């Protein structure tokens, strides 16, 4: 057993933290359903992938209940023993998928709790807009008979989390608004917004390391090499293009030379102290 926390990126927005022999997961999603399921069909979780890449976990945090954050969580709770924390919609979706009520906790911004070696603080978040809207929001369908359509994973709230253990702190911050952002050793950001959008957050948090996740195309199966997601269109762009995580990281370094920017390798476990 090593001192401090270990970190592992699970692809998309998925993160695993390990401390004192216990594991905490955030938004684990490995199933990677094809794009056509956005419009029709009822995909099932790829349990083989979950069992191949994940180990028993104590806790799973759900930033919001869209499919690419919650779809695999019921099996993580049932098969790996995790207790889930999320919004009311997230809780209702987990119940519909057979997760016992005792394994589900509703949270809201301002909550604090302890799970084994991990202390967790909950903050509000803000979802990225796609073509000016936030997709799949609002009240859940009245009937939730799994497997359910991807559009049934509807968002009611989004959260950010600060997780501390073994003298180290990790902040997964999900809004470009810096107000209320606490200090942290490590700041985990998604690449769903331009790098410049995070300037104020980085200045407020003052992290030693900024970790870039959620840059990969989560409709592409894990049996293929990772490819970046489509980039948000910029003024003057004539064609759709895929984002470049290294270009994203370089942009961050230009306005934030004090922090190291780290692009993790999927499923590779690293010690925070090795990169801090």
C-alpha cells in the first residue's frame, strides 16, 4: 500500500481514486454505446468491460444523470458493492435498475460526507450547452423499464465534487464560474469547453496539477484506439473537426504556467505525489 491517493482515468468523465485500499469512482462509463442509440434502441450495459477494468469500490459519485455518466453505475453498485451519491433523478434511475435503496444517497450542493478514507464536499455544476441547449433535461419518464432509451437519462441537477484523503485534495469542477471554488492540489476539468473558459477557475483554485478528461469520443468502442470528440465550432470554421487534447493543454499552459497540465492515459494508475 502506498501513501497518498492513486488516480486512474476510466475514459469519458470516469475517474477512480484509491486511498488506504479503498476506491471511490466518479461517473464510470465503459459501455460506449454506438451513436445510433441516441435516436432509437435500448442499449444494455457491457458487464464484461466493467468486470475487466473495475475492482470492488466503496463509493460512486454521479455528477449528473446523463447516460454517459450514469448508465453503468447500477452494475457498479450491484456487482462491485459501491454506494451511490447523486441527484433525485439519478436516485430514481438507480432504483429502476434494481439498486437497493440503502445503496443510494441523494445529495445537493453544500453537502459534506465521509466514506471510508474519503471526505467529499458537494458543489453545484453547470452542464455544457450543445447547439444552445442542454440535452435530455427535466422530469423522468413515468415508466422506466430497463433497458431504457438514452433519452430517458434526464438531468435535473449537476454537481462538482472536492475529494480529500491522505493529505491530498482533488477537485472535479463542472462549471466555468469560479465563485465558490475551493483550493485543491489537483483540479480535474473536462475538455467539453474551450480551455480559455477555465481561466478564472484555475486562478481561484490555484492547483499544482490540472488534469484534462472527457476529451474522447465516448461513442467509439474501447476495442478501438481512443479518438477525440468533435470540437465545438469556432467562428470561421468551415468543417467539423476533432479536438486535440494536447493543443487544449498547451493553451492552458500559456495562461497558467504555475500549474502542470496532465493528460492521463486511460486505465493507467498513477500516484498523485508522482505528478504533483
